[in-house]
């Protein structure tokens, strides 16, 4: 997560909205907190810290790193630790008096709570081996996260003259940028894992062709997101992270597929390039025009 992740904020605006918190604001803050606790408890079960089963071994190891051509290598999932750290920071930040009435927290708070509950529901379905149910849940989670980031883009972190708010872009924009970028890749892997667990070919020409088409689709989606959301670095970093680990798994792990590994490696570069292009365009547009005849 980086403090520069969020698109440029409009100049000379107050960092937060004015006014006293309403009962609706307090209800929203409590809902986010309760949902976050449920998410953490679910994560403890999913990681095997509590309970006899962890996600990687659930459903006859349907989520193992070698379950499909589109499953990232195991180390990729360490990004969840960063996401949960960001969510913890967001939980604290949304309780700050200066954030209670902020428009961007008001328009995203209930969605944040929904995302946390969906995360817990995904872990529950996965641990119980309900693979297609887990697919439905993670797609719903992705849809909620996309809407959160869309609303954050429409309500950028404000800044007053001489004031640069570093906490908000880190705790909110950075957190949910990483979250949506990673869940997008994880949803693809989830569908692939459920498909192979229910009889789809894990390897072979058809499996390779499908994997290549899906990876191209993920790369194109990353370009669309970069353009729509103003070039959010955290989104691109999470997408690139997941795709790079898919490439590593296919080139150095099992099932091996040089073709899928190469395509995944190229796809991992696309989000980073797309964000760089979008940000460069914004920077060029923000530079004052030089009158003709001056240098």
C-alpha cells in the first residue's frame, strides 16, 4: 500500500466533511467493526490456527497450488497478511473523529461491512468443501470491492491548502486497492479449482487454451480498471503479484505449462504498464500549458 495510490484529489478541499456524527454514522462504524471481527475469526479458521482444517487442504485439496493451471503458487497467498493489516488500519481510521462524517466513509462503510461478511462466508464455504458456493461468494465479494473502489474514486480523499493527508490513502485507498486486485485473481483461481475438482481437465490442450484466454481476459480487465479508477497503484500491484505467482507455478511447479507460464508472466506486466500510462497522462494533463512562443 502506498500513500500515492489514490488518484489526485481536487485542490483546496477540506480533508473531511463538517458536522457532528449522526446515529447513522455510529451504526455504520459499529457494523464495520462487528463484520471485521467475524472476518478475522473466519480467517483464523481458514489459516488452520483454529480448527482442524485449513483452506489449502479443504475439499480434497481443491485449493492446493497444483489444483489447476490458474492457481497461483502457495507463496502468493501471503498477500492476505498485508490485506488484513490494511483492514485493521482501516478499522481504526474509520473510528477517528475526523473520519466519522467523511463522505467517502459514509458511502463505503456498509459495503465494507458486507465485504468482511462475504470474506467470512467464503472461508466457511471453502472449509466445508462447497466449492461452487465458494465461487458464488467470491464473485459477490469481488463485485462489492469493485463498487467500493468505484465510490472511493468518485469521492477522493480531500486535502486543504498546506495539508497532505497520508493516512487516508494508505488505510483506505491502498487497502481496498490491494484487496480488489488480489480477489480478482483469486476468483479466477477459485473457478478453476472448482472446475477441476468437478471433472474438468487439469492439463491438456483444452485446459491450456482456456487458461490462456482467461489470462488475456484478466489482463484486459486490469487495463479497464486502471483507466476507470485513475491508475491506482495498489490495484495493479496486487494483480501483478497474483499473476506472477501463476507464472511461477506453471514454469517451476506442478502442473507445468510453459505456455501458460509465459502468458501469465506477460499478463503480470500489463497492470503495471497500464497504471504507468494512465498516471503519466494525468501528470501531463495537470502541467500548465506553455504559451506559444515561450520555452
